């Protein structure tokens, strides 16, 4: 499995996301986990809200696997906090962050989280509160590394006015068809074109590269426009024709090509899988080890409907 820089170390270019395991039985969860490990994926992504109630999917994961201490040491457990569905709020207060970490530790049956991400930005954030929570969690050995999800450059800068730990990751939506963080900058300064409109401050990919923040691409196979998965979708005939041709050429599946498009980017991104199908995990892992040529990468970009001036 290809690896990418992650903090002061490295991590696999594909992450196994556990958002959808709640309705799977324990045997299925164990098979999904085993396939990930066999494919070179030792990084598992959670969030406190996954599963419909707080810590549900975290608990399902731990109950199904019953990891020994030595096996726990072999994997990376990442979770997220900050969304409070029951209240319709976001909460980056000291009390909420610390309480949710304690809940995640209990649910995951572990003594530490390898990575904690702040899950979407809290408009009422006080950076000093976040910094105090991070400091206390780090000092207690309960969280080893910290990051964010769905944050803009300036939101990260605001946190960094108080937070002293490096922010090692930013989880952002990205797929071939949903790629504004890549497509906007290439169309910069073109009048009257939707793609050239700067949103969220712009430049998040470049910002993360400059600051050593690993981008984790979520929904890597969703079209981002309400049509579901773009692979094999009649809404995208030109794109799928290119994907199918490249898949045949490389001897892989279309899903592997969609993965390779993200992992080819020199930012060293991670692909966050949402699938609960073991075979798709294998296919994505194969895609991470495939390096598309520059013409192939741009052909996919154009075929997805993005403007290339």
C-alpha cells in the first residue's frame, strides 16, 4: 500500500471509514477489517456521531473485533467530535471535546486515540478553549495527534492562534466530479465562469501542502450533486467512458481508477472509504498503488466537466 506523509510519520493512502457499519453483523465487520488489513490499510476512521446515536459505530467496531493490546498497537484509530445532532449545534468547547473523547475511548475500548479531528467548524469557536482541551488530552496520553475536518485556511489559522500542536489532517470532500478545491484555482481570474468563483477563502489544497496538513478525501466516489456514485452513472457518460478505458488498460476496476485519480495528486492525499463491501476495499487499495500519467489525470478532470482553460 502506498503511504503518504502524516504528521511526523507516514500513513496509508487509503483509510477505512467506519460510518456505515452500524447495521452490519459482527462477522461482517470482522471481514471488512480483515480485508482492510490484508490490503495494507491499518488506518480506521470514526466519528462520535456515526451510527445514529453517540459512539454507536465506535462501539460496534470494538465489540466485533475485541482487539488484543498488541493488535491495537498495529492500527491507527481516528475519530471526530464537535457535531451535536440532538441540539442542532456544533460545539468546540473544552467540556464537549473532553467529554466526547472520553466517550470515544470507552466505546472503542482503548486507552488512547491516535488522531482526533474537529468535525466541521464551530462558528462560536474560542481557540483558547480548543487549545486547553488539546493540551489536557495530550498531557494525559489520551490523544496523540490532532486535526480538523471541513475547515478553511482562515479557520485553521484562527485555531492556530492558540493551539500549539500541529494540525496533521483536514478531512475534505473530494472526488473526480466534486472537485472545487482543485478546479477553482485552475480557472482563477476567468470572468463570468462559475468554476472561477472563489469560495471558503480559496487555496485550501495549497495551504495544506505548505503547512504539512494531510488532506483526507471523503465521499471519493460520490458525484457531489445529488446523483449518488458517479461510477457507472448515466449522468456521466463521457467520464465513465474514460474511466472504463483506463480500467481496462491497467487491468483494474473503475473504482480503482477513481481512487488513483485522488492519490496521484502530489499533495499526498488519503482516500477515506465509506464502503462496507470488502471487495471494494481491495479495489481501492489497488488503485492507490497505480500512478496515472499526467495526461490521464487531466483527461479525467476534463471528462468530469471541469473547465481547463
